[in-house]
C-alpha cells in the first residue's frame, strides 16, 4: 500500500513540475514577445518623429501637422451592428441597408 501511495505522489509531483515548467516557458516567451513589440513601437515612433522634423525643415507644414494630428486623435471604433425594430442585432449588410432605408423614409 505504501508503495502505491509513493508512486502516486511521485506521478503527481512529476505532473506538477511539468506544468510549472510549461507555465514558466509560456511567461518567458510572452515577455520576449512584449519586448519585441515595445522595441518595434519605439522605432516606429522614432521614424514618425524624424519624418515630422524633416517635413518641418522642408517647409512642408501641412504634412507635418497631419501626421501630428493623426497621433493626437485616439482610435474610434466604427460600429457595424445596429438594432432592427424588434430589438434584434443586425450584422448583415443587406439588413442594415433596409433598416437605414426605413429610418430615413420616415
């Protein structure tokens, strides 16, 4: 009986150790991915800033301000779902067109 209990405990410990290693590997890879993303974002922003400075040097102020304003504005999600008269969600393009047609015909 003790041998069976010991064997069960060993197998449980092995499974736990394996999960622990897999979890650590997952966190390590995730950390690397975030680091890569951060670096790419940093280089992208650096390139954008350099292009704005270059535009200012060449008196292309309109392009410079357009680039700056693009980053000042936050992302605005475009809603692609509307509700029909019954209160159901309509995602199909034809359904949405019908709903808008009825709305503007009033």
